[in-house]
C-alpha cells in the first residue's frame, strides 16, 4: 500500500489534517490496520470515506476532497 503523497512536502499542515481522520478511525474501530488502508493511494480510496463517516466529519467532505487533490498533485 502506498501512503505517500506527492504534494505532502509543501503542505504538511494539510496532510496532518487529512491524516488525523485515519488515526481517529483506527482508534474508533480499534484496528490499527485501518490507518494504512485509509492512507492508501494518498487517501484517495473508499476506506478514507468510511473513516470520514465514522468520525462524523461528512459535513467537511468538500474540504477534504480539495486537500486530497492538492496532496495528490
């Protein structure tokens, strides 16, 4: 699984916000493996969406979509 993001270097604060969703998700479900699944393809996957829902942050989905597209650039 590739958790690296091409745009991470210049956008560390943004990366941290997005990555926090994966950390929270692993804690919610008590499954450390979810962190890696959530980060796969630089957060561009269904696991990230599941984690966003689990963390009750669906109302922020548009912000996360923008941030993830920047991190993938």
